[in-house]
């Protein structure tokens, strides 16, 4: 699904638009000329996602990098297979890379979530080589575009938003930090943290961007900062933003 001249939405499940496997997060493709990069890999639908890319008239073979926003299984479950199918390299945050390399299902809360069947109990997370570890403030060129990694702890440890500049507008890929309407995903897990979450929300507001492209649910192609502002307002007045309904 072509969103703008440089961004395509190619995957997403029940908490998205059901373009691919029901547990997939939003999977995006960024394109500039002949260069393409993927943002997140989804849970278990790589073949369908690649078909969606072809149906959009794009050549999946031109995707050379997969950027991972954080290690949760709905963003990384399909990563090993996606990497093999595309022949792409994986770029992940320095905090998440060890768990991705070793498929540490305990660390990312996957085992726990399988116990109550949020994820299928039979699912096995596959270890995936990470070619490059990024940290806060690192920048990458995709053709004439630039992606900047912004460390945003709170939803989980080592969560990154990715800021895309240089196209028809600027974009914040907010992943699971903030969603349409200023909702968040604060979870009852060891590495989800309210104070870190509030800090990250205010940190992101120091950046300028037009579009908010989250990891699930609705998208704003313009005026996207209003959603972040709304979440920050709730945090900054003692309270909590609403949680996204899953
Ligand atoms: Zn998540």
C-alpha cells in the first residue's frame, strides 16, 4: 500500500489493517530511487509481505536493510525468514541486538506471552544475525533520504523511534511508543517503565516531523505531532495516556 512517494505499508495484522499475518506489526518499506529499506519484519508473515511488496510494483530484491525498532515478537518473529528471503542485512539497536542474535524468548517476554496464548505456544523464535548495531542519534542514508535512530525507552528497554527526513515530508516511525490519538502500550513486564516512557515522549517532541507512522493502528500522514503532544500532556500532568486497546 503506497502511503506517499517514499513510504509503503506492506504488512500488519489484527491491530493494524490485516495486510498480512494476524499478529504482524505494521511493516513499512522506505524507498528512494533504487534503494529500499524495511522497517520491522512482523511476526509470521514474510511470504505474504513480500507478495504485497511485489503487488505494489516494487522489487523486494532491492531491500538491502531491515531496521528493527525493538525486539518484541510481533516485530521480530519473522525476522530470520525475512532476512533469508530478501537477502538483506539486519540493523538493530545495541540494546536489542544480543536478544535477537540468540533468540532469547525469555528476555523479550515471548515465553510469558505464549503461556496465555497471546502468541501461539508452538511458535519458536529463530536466532538472527545482526549486521549493524545502532545507538541514539545514529543516522543512515537510504538513497537521498536519511533515517535517524532515537532511543525511546518506556514501552520496553532499547526501543527506538526512527525519524525519516529528506522526502516529500518528514516521518516519525514511532513503533510501539505512541499511537494515533496519543495512546501508548505500557505493559506489565519487567522492562516497561512509566518514568522512562514519559521522558521519551517529551524527547520525541523536541524533533520536528509531519507524519506519525506507528507500529499498529491508524496512521497520520500530516500533523502527526499532535498525537505525541497528547500523550506527553497526559504524562506531564501526573496521569497516564490511555493504553492502545489490543
Ligand atoms: Zn512492542
